[in-house]
C-alpha cells in the first residue's frame, strides 16, 4: 500500500493509503469516531467506525489524545464539507506512542508559556502557517536573486569588523584575541561584488540589542545583495522589485496559510512597483506638521516610522538621511555633504524598517576619516580599503531583515513568532 502525505491526498482519491502522523484532535459520537490527523503537510479528517474496525481497535481509538503518534490505513474519499475536500475512512491504524497531558491545549495560553514550549508550539496551526510562509519567502528571495544573475557568496560569522556601530556587538574570545559575531555580511559582500558583479549573502546576523521591542531579535536573518556599477537609484529599484516579487509569491502559493492567520489580504494584494519615495527632510516636515517635534538630524523611532508609513498603502522608500546617524560606509551626497545616499524601506501598517541600504563610499580618504570618527581600528579595515585601491567602482547594496518581512506579510504583531527559535534580550531557551 502507498504512503501518502496529506497535501497530496487528492492524488489518491478512492484508493487505500497509509498516512503517518499525529492526533490533532479526536472526538466520538456513539459508535463513530472523528480523528483529525496532522502529518506536517496538512490536516485531514479520518472517520473511525466501530462496526468497521472492530471493538478492540475502537477501544484503542478512545485512548488517542492530542499528539499521540499514529499511522492510519484507510480509503481516501471526497467530501466537500471536510477541510481540504477529502477524508479517510479508517480500516486500521498503528499506535507509535500514546500521549497524555500534552502541555499545549486548544485553550488560551500566555505568550511566555508558549515561548517556553516553543519546541512543541511549532506544531500548532498558526505557528505552522507562519513558518511555511517564512519558507516561501526564503525561497522567493533566493529565486529572485538566482534568476537575476546574482551569485550567492557566504560571508563569515566571526569577524573583527564592527560595520554597524560598536553598541550592538556580541564579542567572543577567539583564541588569544577577540572576535565579534557578524552584524552584517556587507563588507565581505563588497569584496564579492567586485569579483562577481552581482552578489548576495543570506544568513544569520547578531546584534546585542538592549531594547525589548516587537521588532528586535538578537539573532535574525538578513539577505544582502551588493551590486557593482549600481547607484542609489538602481539600488532602490532592486529593493522594490524584490519586495513585490516576494509578496506575489506568497499570495500565489500560501493563501491557505494566510487565511489560517486571518490576514487581511486587501492590505498586501496591491504591493506593486514603483514604491513612493520621500526624503528624510520631507519626512521631518510631515512629522512636524502632525505635531511631532522631532528635529532635523534625529533618528526615527518606531512612532515616527509608523506615522510616515501610514501616509502610504505600499512600502515607502525614505532617502537622504543625515550622515551622522548612518554607518561609516555610506556615500555622502556630492550635492549636500550633510546627507548620505542611503535609503530605508518602511513597511506598511507599522511594521517599521524592513530594508536598509546605500550607495557605498568609494573615496578612501573619506572612509579613513569616518573610520577615525567612529573610533574603529584602522588595521582591521585594511583589507576593506584594498577594495578602494584596486579597481574601485560605484556600487550599492542593501540588507533586508527576513523576520520583519515575515511579520508584515503574515500580519503578526511580534517578531518572535516569525523565527523558529527566537533569541531576544531575555530569551535563549529553548
Ligand atoms: O539597516 P541595517 O542595520 O543595515 C545593515 O546592516 C547593512 N549593512 C545592510 C546592507 O546594506 N547590506 O539592517 C538591515 C535590516 C533592517 O532594515 C532590518 O530589517 C533588519 O536588517 N534588522 C533587524 N531585524 C531584526 N532584529 C534586529 N535586531 C535587526 N536589526 C536589523
Ligand atoms: Mg537600518
């Protein structure tokens, strides 16, 4: 007999199959039992009739509780009223383990309890849907870059460089010296862009974020393209095309999961290029008009980002930030030295900054000044400065935070549910 997975069950209509899984739910009404079977690919209703399977097996059925592991044998039949349109008429089943008192029940649990049981919580419908969408987004990102002639070049996690400022570094012993966990792969990406033209890296990044917000993790995933012979406008176009592609792929492939999450599809179905572009200076004016007293030169916090994003129904590209609040590698605007050719993309609905990027500084003296200003150790950046000595060209890139994109597309309020095992200021377990 054939083993089937629930997502492909329609291919087995009117056939007998084996499905390996776990009890999602079971109930009885007299001599008929209803078993919701979960196999990781989907959930299907199984009908267990005492008359058909015999007294002994029916008694075993009664002992199945939430998350008991079983293999079910039965016939697949169409039933328009069942979820998924099919059900299984059970003929036999094997119990692998009977489970009692599974900690996560259909009743409400507090978030702390659920996060402490994250290793089990992953089995629940909502978490399962979020991680399926995360998977789809990862695939869309990779397909987008692969289809556009980018080369995936992996960047190291141990590094001597503090590319994104010294306040969020995780420092670790490295034999007789010290190293940091990477905050970004960008500096290595710039080396790679000079070798491959179009580069991307995609992996975990680490920041000792001392803030407990809904948007910050200490370990998060970032995808970072870096493009030779590209200016800030090219960079914005790549970024908006990437986001539009991701949203379309999720809508085309993960509608069931979005529905499980109760996502308002109207809010994401029109995410098409071009995205609106506003300068930092225009944002300050918009904010001041609204009564917010932020001054030119100050960085946006989450209330400012949300207010700006709420003026638009698509992600918005903010450019022209003051150089003081941005990283050392961002190119100064030749027309106005006070600002950099950097851009952030803010997601709609208050999800905040999902992309940060810039055209890169290519003037070696400006870079040296900035390295000094930031009190960085020049010798750690010699290799990076070589990129400005040998065949330097205008180039640009950006980083997109995977978890923030997942949170926005799923409509999940807290970023901790968008990564399998979240690491935050006060959590490293499980
Ligand atoms: O804006 P950031 O700091 O940019 C960089 O690291 C650049 N080196 C990227 C580049 O140009 N190659 O971070 C990029 C994105 C943010 O927009 C945000 O989406 C995400 O990474 N991010 C975080 N996500 C979750 N938790 C955190 N603590 C994050 N910090 C940044
Ligand atoms: Mg940023």
